[in-house]
């Protein structure tokens, strides 16, 4: 076991691309959005409610929400994972 360091970088403004100005958020067509939604459903990404609750709970912990407001996850009461 060595020591690890993680860095998170959040881009708030896009870089200039060959002086053409900042890049905008890509807009997907309705067909592309539907395709991505079906892929997420078929992979189980959108149907795993325990995983969703765990992510919401971790986000609440990260944002400093007091423990009494955190949702309980079956079998994980009192455990905090970041």
C-alpha cells in the first residue's frame, strides 16, 4: 500500500479552439438521446435504485448535509463512503 493522490478538475469555461471562440455544450438529437437512454436502461444503470441512492447519499455527504438528513440504505446504516 502506497500513498495515492487524486485531483478533480471541473471545467467552467471551455478552451478556445483555434481562436474560434469557446465551445458550447453539445446538443444531441432526439434519436441520440433516446438511444443513450435505452442503452442506460439495458445496462441496468437507471434501474439500480440502491446504486442511485448510494450516489445521492455520497453527494449529500460531500456537500456537508448533516447525518440526520441522509437517506438510509439497506444494510449500510451508519456507514459513510466517499
